[in-house]
């Protein structure tokens, strides 16, 4: 393949722009905010699960407390009715009086036991409420950090995308004047060779593979026409001659 020396030189400009685009893409992918956001989202998920559990416990204990208080109220009302019967003198039979008095004593004990249950449930409910409040604050704090990290990531991404768009536009202009067959070969080699399709021959060394040409290869390069598109014998990349090739 033949191409004007100026077009071959332009390949190096395209290569430099492609390298810059790759660097920008890598930088975009490797922004520290990505890992930070992932970590914060994991923390958020765990905290929200704990918060749901605490809220569920608070809700369950609230129902349990209501039921226990209702039980206490029922026992209290029954004891009050029994006491009223006892005080009214309506019960005259000694046996019935003894039975009524035993029931009043039993109800008092039952009421005391149920009130203990209410207190225990109230303590558990208060603990669940405090836990839920604490977790709510922690969720809010981590969410604020997450929002901040997302904002920083988006700002950095926007800046990198804008720079990449400018570089891509410049590449389009430079590549637009290079012969299609030469550019096609370059793009094919760049895809195969890790993003580098053309390399400068500098001081008899290919800057693509960093290997120095042997004397036979140097003589072949010297003998080649300036229009000849050379390829590195080691890495197969397009080898572009410049004033610093050392020939």
C-alpha cells in the first residue's frame, strides 16, 4: 500500500487522539465515585432492611400493647363489678361471699400480671421506636452522602464526555483527509493491537512494540519509497517514518 508521507504522519495524529479517547473512557469508567456510590448503596440497603425490621417490631408491639391494655381493662371492669356486688350486700350466702372474695383476689393478681405484661411490651415498643429513629437518621445521613457522590460523579462524567466529544470531533476532521484504504488498515490494526494501529519509528525503534529494528530491517526501510506504507516486522503495526527515525 502507498500513501503520501503527510497522510502517514496524520495517522500519528489520529493515533494520539484515539489514545486520548481511550484514556478518557478509562477515566470515566474508573471514577472513584463509582466505587463510593456502590459502597454507600450497599450500606443504604442494609440500613433500610434494619429500619423496616425496627418499624415492623414497633408496629407489632403497638398492637400487642393495645391487646394487653384491653385485657387489663377487662379484668379491671370485672373486678369493679364484683367489688360493687360485694359492697352492695346483694350477696348474702356465706359460700357465695367467699367465692366472690376469692374471685376478687384472683382478679387483682391477674390484673397485676397483665399490667406487668403491658410494661414489658411498652419497654420493647420504646426500644423499637428508638431503634427506628436512630436508623432513620442513619439512612438520611447515608442518603445525603450518596446524593453528593452521585452529583460529583455526574459532574465529572459530564466534563469527561464533553472533552471526549471535542476529541472525537477533532479526530473526525483529521481522519477525514486520510485515504480511506489507509485509515481502514489503521482501524483494523488498532482493534487487533490493543488500541495502537500506527507507531512512529523513532531512533530505529518501533514505538508500538518498543523493539529496535535489526540492520536488515533498517536497510529495507531506507530503501523503501517515502510513499510506501511500512509495517513493523515485530508487531505488524503501521510504521511511520519521521525526521527522528534515525535512518
